[in-house]
C-alpha cells in the first residue's frame, strides 16, 4: 500500500475514494471527508466539517474496502448483499446526501433502491422491480418504506412507487393504518379496527445493534390527531426526539404489544 502520497482507489464520476499517508478519504466534488472505522461493531464513520460524524452502522471495514479496491473486487455485507466498488460509492454518496448523524447500511440500501424505482419509472404492478434483480437479497430491506407507504409490493415480492392518493383517501374507512414517523430512531403511530371499533396506537423502538425492542400502546383519537399535526412528514429523529415521543404517547398508556421486532 502506498504511503506518503495520495492514491486514488476508485473514481466514480466526480466521486473519489482515495488514500493519503495511511488515511482514507472520499471526495464528492470539491469537498473531501475522512473515512474511519470501528471494525468490531462494525461501524464506518464519515468525518464532516466541524468535527461532526456520519455513523454508518453494520457497515464494512476500511481493510475490506482497501482489499476490494486493490483487486477491483466486491464486499459482502452483513445482510448478505454483495456490492462492487461502484455500488460502494453509491452507498457512501447516499449517506452524504441524507446527512443523518446515524444510519444503518440497510436503510442506505433501501434509499438507493427507492432511487432506482424512480429512475426506471416503476410506478405500477406491471413495472414493479424485484430487489434481487437489482442486487439486493435481503427480503426485508424495504419494510420501512412499506410501512410509511412510499412503496407498494406485489404478491411475488416486486416493488413499485405508491401512486399519488393510493392510500390517502378515506383512511379511516380502511381496517388499518400504519405510519413510520422516523425510521432511523424508530417510532410512529396508526390505527386498526378491532370488533368494529377503531383502536389508535403509538409505537416506539429501543434499538440494539441489529434489533429493536418495540412497545405499542393504545392512545386516544385526540392523541392520534395531535401526532399527525406535530409530525406532518417523515423526519430523521435523534434519540432525544424519540424519547420525548415515547414519554408523551407510549409511557403510561395501555400496552397492546411488546417484544423484539414485533409490530402490529
């Protein structure tokens, strides 16, 4: 490995992966960011201006990155999905675009696949795309976008973009409504019909490395409407925001369901 001078490992348009004096960097146009890792979790860190970081959880090590770049090879992720260097650049570029303080690699995969659906015009069952055809083998990668109703899924596992208004009209005439407010630190709300009664609920997940311990509690319709006003769209919440939500809408309410990765 070269030391003491800059070496470009991968070039993807104006996006570069490079090494200089034993350190790794990504360059996006005119801006350069240092890459660091913690291989035992594993985490990848992108150092931004002012000493702030983007933390990518369940990622790959810089050693894996370097080996793949040297051999023009690929990296196998924890999810089992395999990416070549162009795919790696795509994921890192998406992390910079989202600019979340903390993000899971699987969510980056989902966001990139969502971009692909937009680019190829997958907006109906007929034009739906199978994730495996795009290189994603993880069957649950789009769950967050399914819950937030940004995409729809066909019976054979293909995905397409939600049509405008597909889920918006007459919500309470349906048997179920589920909303993810924040996917990063996960919480949300919804309702379901139980014995012809609409039951409103709020849910909150406490994340571990790979899982969430989720508590779903019953709330009133007034609280449900208040949540919709307070959180009019998807947000990238931090843990403090999620904790405020839990204290207000989950704690002190009757628990409907609780457990690891268990949602209504």
